[in-house]
């Protein structure tokens, strides 16, 4: 999938913060493969990587309403990965 422009990502984050699930879904579609590939390389198991990827996006969905600042890509933030 094409790289999501930073301005577009910030707009999608802002819309997601307002409860727009469609905007959040667009963020997921743009980032899910990279997240999955990273998790798979770490764990080496397809099913576990899929589960962990899903949990990561659930965590992101829970964090968005807290009003995250758009200083970095949502998926570059340390707390997205549980740090």
C-alpha cells in the first residue's frame, strides 16, 4: 500500500479522536502489513503474529481518544508497541 502522507495521517488521527471508526480503519489498512511483518520477524509464527498485530491495533484504538499529539506517526510511538 502507498505511504500515507503525514498530513493525511494527522487528519485521520484527528478524525479517529472524534470517534470516526472509518478513519481509524484507514490507518489500520495503511499500517497493518508493516506491523504484522515486524511481529512475525520477532515471533516466527504466523498465527501468533496475527493475534499480536490485532492486539496492537486494539491498543491503538484505545489510545486515540486520549488526545495524542501528532508529533510522530501513531505507529512510530513507543506506547503503540507496549513500551
